[in-house]
C-alpha cells in the first residue's frame, strides 16, 4: 500500500483534521511538500547535557538524573499550584519546579532516571523551572537540535514539529533534485533530501550549515537565473545604433573627466553602438559626476540623429539638469527643452510640437514626460536620474515612446556591487567609484540638544562671512501636523534665536513645483542665507556657496540618507560642515551617527547602513520588487550571492553541463517562482 507522499494533502497526516488543516492553510501549507518548505525560524540546541554541579544561572540545558523524592504539590492560592521534586546525578541535587501542572505527579516515579530540559536558576537555590521531561531511551525533544517554527493560531510548536517528522518519514528520498549535478559538485552543495532533512532536524551544527547553504544557494541561484534571462531577452531587441565620437564633447568640458567617468562613458559608448538595447545603471556617490556621464551619452545620441529624454524626480532637479545640459550643449548646436508641469498650455503645445517634428533633440523633464501627449520623432535614448524614485513601470512608459530606445539609469544610492546585481538584476551596472579631484572632506559632528546655542552661533558666524546653510527640519510625527506647520514652527524658533526672518526661506514636499523653484532660485542666488527644508533637498541640488548642513533629529534617518543630505554641501571652494543634531543622546544613536564622522565614502556608509538596518529598511518601501526569500538573506549571504551570480551566468551561458531533464527542472522551479512570467532559454 502506498502511504502519503509529497503531493498528498496535509490532512493525510494523522492528527490533522479540518481545523488544523485550515490553520496550516493560513501559513500557505496545503501539501506535504509545502510543509517541508516551511523552514524553522530558529533552533534550540538541546544536545548539551550537563552535570548538576556545572550548572550556571539562567542557562538553558538538559541534565540526566534520578528522581530522589516524591512530587510535592502546594496550592498557593486558588489559581496557583506549585509542584516540586528533587533529582540527583551524583554530582549534586537540583530542585525541579512546575506551575499548575496536574500531570507531573503521576508522570514521575521516585528512583527512575529521566532527562530534563529547561532554564536553570541558581538563586535563591538551584532550580529548573517547568522543564520538559523524557525517558533517556525515548528522547524526542531533548538531546537534539530542535527547530522552532513560525506558527499561527491553532498550531503549537510541538504539533508542527511532530507533523514535520511524519512528513519527513513519509517523503524520505522522494524529493527531486533541483540543481544540476555539475553545479553541485562545482559549488560543493549537498543533495536536496539531505538538505531538507537537516534544515528541519540537523544532526549537528555542520549538517545545518551545509543544509542552509545549499537551500539559500538554490533560492538565490533561481532568482538570479530568472533575472539574467529576463535581461538577456530585453537586450536582444533590435536597438538604434549610435556610433558617434564623443571626444569633441569631452574637450569642450571645463574640466578633465576622472578615470572612473571615462571608464563608464566607455562602457556606455560600447552599449549604444551595438544593436542590442542598453539597460544600464550608473551607480555613483553624490558629487561623483554622473551628470556629464549621462550628457556624453545624450551627446552621442544627438550626433547619431536620435532624440533623448532625460527624466528627473523633481522640478528643481529637472531645471538644474536643463540648465546644465543647455550650457554643455551650447557649443555643439544640440537643442534642449524643458518639460515640466508648471508650463503654460501654449508653451507646452509648442514644445510638444518641436519634440514631435524632431526640431528639439533633448527633452529634460519630470513625470510630465510620461504624459500621453508627449511624443518623439526618433527617441533613441532614455535617461532617468535618481533611479530609486522611479519604478520599473515608469521607465517602461517612457521607453514605449520610442522604438527600443537605450536606457540609462542613474542612482545616487551607492550600494555594494553584489547587492546591486540582485536588486537591479535586469540592468548592467557601472560604478563611478572615484570623486573629481580637489574635493574637500566635510567636517561632520554628531551632537545633542545641549549644543544648540553653539550651533546657531556658528551658523550666524558663517553667514556673516557670506556663506549659506541648509537646515533639515524635524518632522513632527503626529500626522495632524502638516509639513508646512513643522517648517513654519521651526522658522519661528530660528527667529527667536536671532536669525533675521528675511534671510530664511523654506521648501517642503507639499509645495508646488513653481513655488519650490522660486525659493530655490533665491537661495541659489544668495538672497536667502538659510534654507529650512524637509528632505526634498535630498537629491542632486547644487549650491556651491552653501557650507553648512544642519540635520535635526538626525537619529531618525538612515546613514545613506544622511550621506545624501551631506552631499548638498562641500560643492564649492569653501570649507564645509555637516552637523547631526540628535534628539536623544543615547549611546546607540550616537554610535550609529559616529559612522558619519569617520566615513566619507558612500559605498562604505551604505554597507554599514545595510548591516544596521537590513535591506528591507535600507531600500524602504520605495523600492519595488525586492524579493522575499525564505532562507537566503541578502545582506549576510553576500559571499554566497557572489557565487550564485557566477553560477547563474555560467548556467545561462551553457557552461554548466547538464541534462535536458536538469534544465527542465530549473525552468519548472522558475515558473513556479515567477508565475510563468519569465522563460529561460
Ligand atoms: P552627481 O554624481 O552627484 O550627480 P554631478 O554630476 O552633479 O554629481 O557633479 C557634481 C559637480 O562636479 C558638478 O558641479 C560637476 O560640474 C562637477 N564635476 C563633474 N565631473 C567633474 C570632474 N571630472 N572634474 C571636476 N568637476 C567635475
Ligand atoms: Mg546628480
């Protein structure tokens, strides 16, 4: 007779009726296969058995001993029964204590030997509270590494563990291998049945390590294989070929490009000259000079007879890029036009006309570029700045306005390369890992409230010398308080502290593009000395005369975000400062902020940030499409990630010898993971 197998319903396990099946269903578990991929969230090592004499306070261990007294039960009050018993193991005595346990009296026999597992107290006397009890010959829950599972109402740890054991026995040896044999040999990965068995009930620490590594490898490998094949398919589209010489553009620049800039420009030039579509991410620290790199690509597009679209997340930035590009392209007869929401209907109509008939080469703009009435004659290149603000869908909307235009995405969030590979798996990645020469270090301080007066005095002193300051205003967490109210209240505080009201301006997220622009322009021109802002100044704004960045409630920001904010100063020739004012002077807050004092490299800060907050927080809710892994951890599995990247590349390139069956097995897994949205070839 055939017993239950992998595809059997969970109800075929003894003890699982409708009610418990429904509880399992809430965890997404319907079959035994589902159950087996319900991995423990942690483990309890119950293999350590100690002598009573060795026990120390608060440790959780097992001991083996003889019951040397009968169980005594006292009714302390109506709802509290305390049962105690003495055990000894030849090295000493230990008192065991249970609360409201009616079964223990009949369970323990004086003179018998048992194993006990529980937490030890040594004061006022040596005790173990509510230990688990088993016979030495029938150990199920003691003497091994026990899995601890994520639960839901209606399921207990013991019950799930029990089901898991039954499922493992029923399915032993039946799980089909998913990774090609050659790949397992090359990366020293254990067999699937061994891995599943040992992820649930590891025989020892090494078995667990092997099992976990293999399962995490598979997860990352399948994910990356899917992403890379997606990219391959995109790149296979027939794209516009741009073979323009960019030297004339480079020689017209007021500075010499850095080595990193040249290298990345070279990578882009190669991409756009080929007939495959470019999908490239340029990742670089604030101030690393991403704009000219993008401009060089735009130049090449225009010289090759194509139009380009350059999209920025805010109007302030779009305007800044527009002004920059206009200046850069003036000597080259390349026409640039600005398309933002605040244009008049007439202006807009005229610009749209010039884009349609091809008179205008470059359109710089905000989301306005995505609007349906925007059309191009021959769109060959799409550039988006500050990638994390745009989703994949928005990028797609823009590219659909041309015929397979090349895509260049710029991100100022420096992320470790391995992580970039997985987050932006559908993009090729270029790193600008060098700053233009002569950049000075921004002196950074992390202080608490007691420094406020000194800070304000310092600001006034700098202002008296003609410098300007940004202040990132604390946002009141109370949702009743609007951004406007927070900023206004803060400006009042500044005024009370002796700042001239006329010299202080404000920008916040709820302001209209044109209003914001007006204030930014006044700040840029030097008509305002202090700009109080919410984090809208986060991205790309360039004011060389601003030398102070004061960040209130700095402890609320992630390190990478602080680094971005700090990047707004130190853009001119004057010495610049960043002051992180923390509301709490707690040690953890200060220790976290002190990273900012010693580090100026955005990539290193990002790494630290990731370590502290984990990828989920790091990317925030803005980042779409970050996969939820069952077992792999994007941060702590960095090394594994590097290996799976190689493995996925090799596999897709046909470098891993595998049978048709093995290939199909991987396709099937990927289909299941991505709901048939990705096919591998
Ligand atoms: P980001 O990478 O933050 O977007 P930008 O492109 O805005 O940086 O460049 C920051 C500043 O550095 C700009 O004023 C730009 O003109 C200048 N810059 C860029 N490349 C160089 C270089 N190679 N040498 C000197 N200055 C440069
Ligand atoms: Mg920029």
